[in-house]
C-alpha cells in the first residue's frame, strides 16, 4: 500500500462510440462490455492494494454521477465529484489536484482514465508503485506510455531519450524528449521503426507541490484555481461557481508539453483503449469465418461480422460480411465495420430518449 499517495480516476465523457449500448448516462466506462464487470469497476479493482479507497477520487459529470456512485460503493461520498461543465482534461485534473492538495499538500498523485482495458492488474500495480515512489524523489512529471504494436494515427506519441539511473527502480524509466501529436500513418510507421516512441495513454504521476509549481509557470489560470480550491471552506459551491469559467484545454497542451522535465515508463502490462466496436470484437467469442459475438449466432455465407446483444438474443447472419450488429431491445444498429468511427455522428440524429 502506497503511503501518502492518492489516485484520480477520470470518468466523464459521452456515450456515442458504443451506441446503442452506450448512452449519455452510461458511456463506455460504465458498461459491462465483456460480461466480467465495467471498465470503471475494473479500474477501481486495479487500485486495490496500491491506494486505499479513502484516497481514490473519481471525476464524472451530472448525467453519470448516480451510476458512478452505484458502481463505487466503497468510496466516501465526497470522493465522487460531478463536474458542472465539460472543460477538457487540464481543468479536470486541476480540480483533482486541488481536492487532493486540500487534504494532503505533500501527496503523490496517480491520474488514470476509467475507460481502458488492462488485464494484468498486478503488473499495473507494480509499475504504478514504482512511478509513485519516483515522483516523491524526482522533480519531474511522470507518464506511463504503451509500446506501440502498429502505426496507429489516432494516438499521441511520446519520444523517449536516455534512461535514468535510479537503483530503487524495478522498471526502466527514461527522460522524455518530446510529445508528438497524432501523426499520419507514414510518420507513425517511422516512429515504430525508431523504437523509442510510446503511445500516450493519458496516465500521469507526480508530486503535488511539484505539479503546482509547473502549473504556476505554464498555466497560471489553473494554478490559481488550485490555490483557491485548496483553501476554500465550501468546496461544492466553489466548484459550481468557478470550474465552468476555466479555459478548456488538454493536459498535454496545458502542461506536459511545456514542463521542465518529464519522465516516461513504458508499460509492462497489456493495454487496450477499447475505442470502438472493432476493439471489443477481439474479446468476444470466435466463430467460423471470422464472425464474433457475445450471444448465440447462426450463420450462413456470413464472414467477419460482429454480433452483440445486450439481452442475449439469438442473431442470424445470412449472406453478409464485415457488419456490426448491436441489439439493445429498444434499439438496433446495423453498420459496416469501416464506419465504426462514424457511429458517434449518427447519434445526433436520434430521438432524445435513445441518446
């Protein structure tokens, strides 16, 4: 168990990529996509033995707060906070920093998304423990990156430099040379060939005093917000009144790309951002001719289809290829897999009761 360490789980976002299963009140992280617990529940379980429940905070929004509270009953009520407005990752993380600073000004802090799939929890805990320990010794911001498996143009990349020498570390850690925005496929292919690039997975570790110093230098608006939040007597009123006025900006633009020193661990655990139905397909039951499902299926002259039923309906596939078929009882999606990323766009055309 890490002494003096806190975790912030980011659990907001909209429910568009996994429609019709996902809705605004139940986005990806609140869904049981694989029949073994939601991604949020998995994230909480992953922290067991690393950080106690009373030092884990979750940031969500008003539409999802009730379900988040239901899924995280072990957390104190005040540890689940609904943002009054969407302001991107930097203001959200600043809110978490302020809340933790009010409780423990010298704390070390782990920031993780709630919507990523990690199967090897023990490897995650070991690397996170190493990172939190290092944050208490080094004046640096720390990231955990993912070893790329293909030249993905949808992720940001972290360029690693030389390894640091620290006999207390159990994992290799490197100086960060640069952050790179989402590249085209050709550039991503070059990154993979060089071998010193990681996917930016949005996992951060730092010491509270140090990150506040960096924010003061690079994003004084957020630093001032944190200072006031850490001193306020009425936290809920302060968040309601001041958070919506913050400038929307990502944590990478606001801080990570400008910080004096950033270090990077490359993950020793498996990782999947589960970004679309295509990602989910890798974890469903495999059938003949490349068809996959979470439900009983019958197929004839059908190939490479994804079939998903929230209610366990039997699905028959005849003469079709490379489709996504998702049934939720009140809605049915039929789409080409090549349009998986466009599912979020059709949501704007749906009746309000289905969003």
